[in-house]
């Protein structure tokens, strides 16, 4: 029994034991078991970007079983994917690794300045597939944001009642934001706060830059001299924004890039107190051996940061 | 047993004992217990304005427990917040202070001339968190107003059936109103009336100015010589507009400002018969000791006005 | 037992005894009991026009109890109001006078050329408040008309199943109609027909003028020489349009005006066979004694017209 | 027992005995009992065109009982009307003639290039009124067509489960069609096909003209030399389009016109194999004796065409 | 017991035995029984293109029984059609051939650049008609795509729970795509992936061309040298995109064309590993004897490709 895991669980004080069991399952799984840190494998890019753009580079990835195997071999805390991908392996891998059913998704054959994903699965689907959690994406900054918040509200209430943890991808995007603003520190911290207020157990945001998007926020960052010049500082600020550290916040890995670049970013996140990373393309688009090596390095950084 | 509390409860004659219990709980709590007056701590600014703009000035406020502690220490009648903030402390503070779950919220990453909040929680959430009431914001003057009224209708019916009190934030706003009109006396009185007709138990409006927004109203204010030159007169008029005084009407504190300005405004409200104040940024953005001092002064004014 | 009441009830042949009981209750109540005639007090102007415009002229009217007392003292057949106003007096006056819960309302802080009210109460609310009927407004001529008809369809089905009578305010209004057309005789007769076809038990329209709005209708009025030059003729025509007289049709009193003007209009309506009037501002904006006198005069006219 | 009736019933092979009972009831009723032919009286014009335009010419028609009596006296197979008209006579005439509750309607106080009726009644209404069938209008060619199809889908499923027959008025109309196209033979045949595919038991279309609206269709009509020059040929083609004759297809009478014109049209329809007519204004806008005579002539034509 | 059928069924590991029974029923039916290959007859063109364009060329096809007979005589694995067509024959042919109820359809009397079909049937309809599966069309690339995905999500969940297989027609179409892009290889592969991720058991796409629509995809196709010059290569790529071959993918036949052209295309599809074809107009628009001959040739090609 890990003291850190107990501490983290103590923050989720309104949740019933069913939810705590699933949060604990994720924290007791894989190479980072017991540390309260997370490395999660997400594979929704086939839906989001298309199959060739996602899997052609490392073509075993077309097969849904590949990703279960990769997550298991790498000692990930959990594997997250849309309905079809989980249906295609859920029985074979039942109970071997916590699953997160991604309940909404967008494809790239149509794009809109104010995006909103389609709901593509249900809490009942997550239960019949033996999942530990559901995943849901919101796009603060889109004119459709309220629709997403309200879908999440309903799904999260149902998920919690069924004992499933709620993982929220909070990705600012939409006509109200500049491109830079999508990852600016003020917006990233705000995105984490919104997800936390909506009742997320685990919050996923993108690594923030030092930009400030909103004038009203800039005044405060300057007046209060909030330090945001290093990634560690910004990470720390985002986690503070998620209830002063009382919520698990993890960071996405972004587009595929070189190993050094990945590890440098992880270093900054870990130094700032990140609870971990969710790493898709940088994992499954590498040959398996390389991916395992990279994920091990990432886990080592997080473990050492403990 | 306070006669004033009994009198106030007698106005809610269509409500069943479950609702009366929760109204009584709020009036029997804190420094103003038994007076029929209210000072409520609301903390939804993390969602509405963002975390840094809300909590950086007094950074312990990032932690949701801080606000429970502040409301308790200050002897507030109740603490109001969105889902995430209440979930993060509801078990630890269960039963120690009445909670109001704010069921809809707007963020500032997208803004619209005709705003409408997202519904972010449910009556069931309020019940599982042990709340005394639900809170709901309407924006009369927005082209989306009817959507909000209809959401409120449904939620209020469900809340009353479950024994929860219904607190309505009635904030005129939208393309149909000028900026001045948002707080003009005719519009403020109308906003109170709408909330009352929609079945609110407790109505929260902003302190009104002496402006008149609508020509059709101006004729009546002039013809009937309705006195609106002092804040006390305007407060009295708004309360009259809420069923001739048969509904609890409280006033918001607005943006953070100096202590003298706050207390002067409270003085006017109290002189006009206000049932109390709901005071957020002026409380949690001050250092705790200062906040407690200020809230005590506010409570003293209301108590003395009795 | 009144033969006229029995005759009227016989027209509602598809309704079950629960509905007939409530129709009978209204016809057995007040100064016109047994005559099959109606004088109803409606007070939704606080919501529709705002509190000062409605109640400042006779300020006891801010208090919801005032209107129950007025309706009782005047011997009205029923009192109609929105949720909040009825909630504030329903227990005290339970069973002393039939209540009509107005289930949709519009406020004047936002206005649209194609209006649609918000649904502000439910059949369950009407039942828990001990009402005899529900009231619902439709605006034929608005591009939102179908939404209102469909809301009414659903509510009326539920109301009838629960034994509540259905009173429909049919007020032509919207971009498809000229201002004159809103009360023209062809449109008024059409509005009565629509309400009747939608299943209303009691239909409320405005006193029609001799104007004709629609060309297709004008041809018929001219070809068939339908007499519409006097108010009595027009009233008779509107009642004919409501199933050849097989539905109760009552007329609204409109804006506040002098006693002579009111009584002259009532005279015309009564001569044309009107089943009665629904009189708000002309009643509650007068001092109580004057209002009682006026309402007595109105009732006398309707009784004598029997 | 009529062989023709048995044959027709055999086509509805997926329906349960409850539906077959009601189809049989209509075919065993009136002057055409046992022939498999239909003359139905529809009276929804009060809602659709207004009361004066519908009933002033023959003013007994304002009274809903008139139409029950007319349909009975004329030996019609069924009487179809909206909710209010059926409610007003359903008990008196219960079981004496099959009733079709028209579940959606449009009024003429607002008109749109892409029309969609309001749903104005329910399957439960049809059951409590003792109806044999429900009626529903679709407007193929309107941009709102899918909404109507989806409403019909839901209502038809519910109706069939409750044993009610489903009668679909398929009237092409909308911005996608020219005025001529609304009754062109290609569009009329397509409208019949759509209603049949949506699961209608009885399909009502307008008598088609020899025009062709769509170029893609014109090619086929020319290539396959489909004969459409006479009304009989066109009628036969429309019936073929309704599952090769496996669905009952009846034709509307259109605007009021002279007796000779009516009977000539009926002659063409009957020669083409029409299952009958639905005749409103040409029936109820004539003095009753004339209407009975005309309807008898129509029935004679259909009977002789057997 | 066929090993190939067992292998295919093993891929659907999250489905319960009820679904597997119906997938097996289709694979154990007709001329290709036991091969894991499919030739399905779909007849929704009466709704989609109109009756004359669909059936005039071979007029027995107006009769719904014709298509049941054709599918049976040809040894098809299943017959797919909208509600009306299946209702008209489901009892006579109950259990003789697996039926697929097409649950959404578009007509051609109104067309839109961003199409969305109407839902025209339900899972309950499929059950009462004894179907093996439901069919549903999605149009990736339409701005209405998310609506379709969400309708499918709900219907698929209900279908799977009831033991029905889910067949998805994934047809890219809409303002976001060029005409060429509708069948380009990148888009076709993406369409297959989307259907698979949405939980389809059987995916139907159009035979793809060698075009590339999206620039982001082009980079990958070029960088990874994905071979797409022959139809066999493209077919193989599309099947790879459907979970690396773990989902049944079949191809549509498209517009009517000559026998040689049909068989050449089938040859390419079969060489690329297609699980079969769904062939409508090329079957039912030929005289029956010719259609049977063609379908036999198609089946022979697929059988030999095993």
C-alpha cells in the first residue's frame, strides 16, 4: 500500500468506493505502480487524423491488438481508445490493463473553426467492456463549448454512479482563441480549472507555453508576478489551477518528435510536479522496441521526480 | 426559535417540510442565525473568470477546502460553488455548513452578447453532496433567456420535490439591454419579479442604480413618483417587486473593492431592508484575517438593521 | 343544478369526469355561478410587463395575496397567474376559488417580432397547487407558432389525463401579421378555431375589430356577406368559429381604460353571446373598492344577457 | 366475407391482428363495404385554411357534429379530422364510423416556402377517442422533410404497436420543387413510394398531371416509354409506385369545383385502379343534400370500376 | 463448420452470442455459405432515387416480393431494404434469408450539399420483422456527420444489446470534400476506419480510386510509399484501415453498368481481399435470369479468391 496513492485517493472525497477502486487500479498498474504517477497510452488518432496518417509509419498499429500489447509491455497505467478499438480487444485483454473508453471523437474529413466532437460511446459501453474509466474531450473557446460541458455533465454523473473514473481532455480551441492562445499558460490553467469544476477525476491538458492570451488575465499574471518562464513553473501553475493540486493532472505528448525532444519536455513537466503523461503518436508510431525504450525513459523520469 | 424566521418560512406556503427544513437550516446557521438575514459565500469565479484572476491574489484560495473553512470561520449562512469545488470538500465538511450547488456556469474563454450558461450539475448531485439548496443563474435580456427559464423550471420542480431550496441569480444581460440597463432600477426590479414568478425561494440581484432603462417603465416611475434616488429606496423597491416582500432577496457584492466602499454599500442595502448579501471576491481575495473582519462588519450591519 | 351548465358540460363529450368536475367547479363559483358565464381575474402582468408597470398604480397588488382576495371578494369564477404568484397563496386559499396555473409566459426585457413564451410551470405544479385548470398562450402568426402548438399538445394531453381543464390564450402576433391584423375579425376567428382544434376547453381571444387581414379570407367574408360591423356580430362570429358555439369562448379586457369604455365593450361582447371576460389590469390597477364595483357591473351585464 | 378485402389485407403481412382489424373495419363500412374501395371524408380545413374560408359557404359545417352526420349519411368508410373536431363528437358517434385522427396540421396565418406541420395530437389521443387510424402529413421537397419523416417513423411505430392503421398524406411541397412539380407524375409517384417505404398502410396523394419535374426521372420516363398521358395511366403508375399495387392508394379531391369536374376526375382515377378518394371541400361545402348526391355518384363510379 | 467463419467470428470478441448468431447466419447462408464471403442484395433505391428511376427498367421490381425472391434464387447472404419493403414481405419469407433493415434513408426530392438521411425505422422494427442486422448510412465529410455518428451510436448500442449485427454504409460526401474526394483512396480508408471505430460489424464502402484528397494524407502516402495504383492494392489498403483486417468490409457496386465492367471490378476487389459485394442496381435492374447469371459469376469470383 502506497502512502502517495492513499493521499491522492483522499482528495476524491465525494466519490464512492466503486470510483476509488478504479482510480486505485490505474495507480496500482504498470511500471509506475504505487508512485501516483501515470503514463497512459491513448490511441484515438485513427478516428481523429485517419488511419494512414496514424498507422502507416508503423503498420502493425492498424491492428487493435497491437496497442493493448504495447501498453502492457510498456507497463502503462492504462490504455485509452474509442469504442471500436476497445471492442476489438476487450475480451482477450480483459482485466489485464485498465481501459479508458474515449466517449467522444472528431474526424478530420470535416473541420470547423468551432469544433465539437461526436459522442461515440456510452457509459454502458464502458461497463460492458470492463473499463476503469471514461474519457471525454471538451474544447473551451469553441462556441459549442456549452454543448460539450453539458454532455460531459450527464455522462460524468452516470459514470460516477456506475463506479467509473472520469478523465477529461481539456483542449482550448475555437474562434474565440488565437492559435497561440490554445496553449498559452493562462488558457491552459483555465482549461484545467474548467475540467476540475466539471467534476473530472483526471485532467489532461497540453504542455503550456509562456504566452498570455487574455488581457484580463495578463494584468493578474503581471500584478501577482506569477512565474511562467520555465515549463516546470508553468506545469506547477496549471496543477495549482486544478484545485491547488487536489486533482490528477497529466499532459499530452503532442505530435511525433525526436526522442530527445520528448524527454526534455517530460523533464520539464516532471520538475513542475506533473502527475504524468499521456503519450500516443510518440509511442505507437515508433517501432515497438524503440517505443518501449522511450516509454521506459519517460517512466524513469517520472519515478525519479517523486 | 426566532419569530422572524417563522415569519419568513410562513411565506413559502406551497412548499413541503423538506424545503422548509433547508430554508430554516440556512437561517439557523452562522453569525446571523435567527435574524432572517443572510451572508453567503459564493465561489464560482474560478469557472466564470478563470483561476489566476480569481485566486492568484490570495493563493490559498486555489484549494477548495479554503473556502469551506472561510465560510465556517466567518459564520456565513451558506457556501455556494460549482460541482467540482463542492465535490472536493463535501465529505469533510458534511453537515457543518449549508451548501448551495451552483447548477449552471459560464466561462470567459468564449463570450457572447447574448450569454447562456452551461448546466454543469444536477439535483442528484446536490443530493449526494448533502446540499441545502441549488443555485441557478438566469440572464433576462438575453435572447437565450427562455432557454434558461425553461431549464430552471425543470430543475426547480425537481429540486423542490427533493426538498432542496432554489436560489436564483437573476442578472439582466444581453443584446436587448444597454450596459447601464443591466443594473438600472426598473430592470433590477423586473429581474427580481421574474425570479419570483419562476418559483425561486431566494433571489439574488445586483445593487441597482437610479437609472431607468425602459421607456414604458419610466412613465410609471414618474407618474407614480416611485422614490429611487437612494440605494435604500431602490433596495426597498426591488424587495417590493419580489412579491411585496414575501420572498428573500439578497444582493451581490460585485467586483473587489475597498472596505469602506463595501460597507457603505451594505449600509444602503440594509437600510432598504435587504435580507443580506452574497459576497465572493471581496471575501476570498482578501487575506483570511481581513476577510473575516470584513464579513463580521457586514454581519454587524445587517444584525443592527434588524 | 343549472340546465345551462349541464348543457355546456355536454359539449365536452370526450373528457372524463375529472375534467368535467373542474369545468363545473368554475361554473359553480362566484357571482355568476350557474349561469355558464365567466369573469376571471388574470394576473400575469408582473411577468409580462414588469412589476412597476403592473402594480405601482395600486401598490397592494405587489402582494400575491391581494389578488386571491380580490378574486374572492369580486366573486370571480377563477383566478389565473404564473407559478410564483400561485405558490405564494395556494395553501392559504386552497379550495376557496378555482385556480388556473399559467404555464407559459414572456417578459418584456427582450422582445422579438416572432414571440414565443417560455414554459414556466408544469401540470404537476398545477396539481400540487390544487388548480382547476392550466393556462397556455399561443401566438398564431409567429414563426415559432408550431413550437407553441406542440408544447400545448403535450401539456394538454397530460392535463386532461390528470383531470385539469385547458384554457388557451390565442393571441395572433408575429411577423406574418400586421398590427391591425392581430385583432382583425378573420384572424380572431381563425385564432379561436386553432385553439379549439388543439383541444382547448376554454378559449380566450381579444375583442376583434371589423378589419380583415387576409385576402383569401376577405373574398369569403364578402361573398358570404358575413356581418362583422358591430362588436356583437363579431363576437358571435368568433364563437361560431369555435365549433359552432360548442366551446367556451371568453374575451380579454385589454389595456387599462375608463369604466364607461370597459362596460360598453362588455355590452357588445355580451350581446354577441360571449361566455364572459377575463379582466386583469382593469381590475387590479383600480383601488379595490372601485375594482369590485366594476367587476360587479360586468357580471351584471353578463347575467342579464343570459 | 369479401375476397377482395381478404386479398388487400394479405398485403399487410407484417402487421398484427389489431391493425388488420382496423383496416378491415374501414373496408367493411359504408356504401363501399366489401369492395376494397374507399370514400373518406376529411375535415381539417378549419385548421388549415381558417373557419370562414372552410365553413361559411355551408354554415352548419361550423358544428363538428355536422361532419360525423355527413360521413354517416353518405356511407363513407371513415371520417378524418384534427383533435378538437374529433373530441367534440367522439363519444356521441363512438363506434358508428371509423375515425382517423389527423396528428399534424398547418395553419395559414404563417406560411413558409419549406412547410412543416405542427404535431397536434398523439397515438394515445387516437386510442382514447376510439379511432381506427391515425393520419399524418409529409411534405417531400421541403427542407424540413426529414423532420416529418422522423416524426412519422416514431408515431407509426407507436400506432402499429397499438393496433391503429397509419394513413399518410404525401404532398410534395417546398423550395426544392416548382409549383408544377408538386403534382407532376414523377414527383407524385415518388411521393407514394416514400410513404410506402415509411410504412404507411394507406397513402393519400393528389391526382397527378402529365408533367415531369426532375431531369433524372424524365430520362427514364422517356427511355422506358412509361405512359402518363391520361389520368387513368398516371393513376395506374402511381399505384404501381406504391409497391406494385400492394398498398392502398387514395386520391384527394382538391379545391371545391363543379360536380361534372369532380366526377370526371373520379372517372379517370377509378379507371386507373384508384382505391378511392378522400373528399373534403367538395363534400362539406355543398348543401348536405347535394353533398350526399355527389358522394353517392362517386361511390357508384368506384363500385362499378371494381 | 467452416474454419474461416470461426476465424471471422473470433474477431468480434466483445459481442455476445446473440450477435454472433446473426453474423454466423449470414455467413452460413446462400451460395457463399462457409466461405466468409458475402454477396448482399440491397434495394433502397426506390426511396433514394425514386420508383421509376429504380424499377421501370425491370418493372417486376416494383413489387417488394420480387427482391426477396431474387435474393433467395441468387443465393445471396442477405437482403437489405428500408422499412416498407421489408414489412411487405417479412412474414412470407420469414427465416428464409437474413434481412438487414436499413434504418436511415434520403430521398432525392430535396438535396443538400451536406446531406443527412432521415431515420426511418427502429431496432424494434428490425426485431419484429425477424431481421439479422440493421443497416445505417453515415456521410463523413458532411457538416451533419456528427449527428449521424451520434444516431448510429445510439442505434448500434441498442441493436447489439438485442443481438442484431450492425452494418454501416460509410459514404464520404459533403461540402468538405471534392467530388473526386468522395471515392479517393485516403478518404475511403478513413471512412472504413470511422465506421470500425463507431463499432460496425460489417462495413460497406465504395470501390476507391487512386486519388488522394487531403494534403496531410498525401504526405504520408508518399513518405510510406503505400501502394494504391491497382484496385486490388486499394482494396487491400481499405481493409487494412478497418482494424488490420479484423472487420468485414464489403464494397458497393455503384451505378448500373455492363456485365464485363462489373466482373472486372469484382475481380480487382476479390484480388485485394474484399469480403464481398453489395450489389443493387446491377442486379435488380437486369431481367431476372440475367441478374442470376451475373450474381453467380460474382459469387464464383469471390469463392475462387478464397
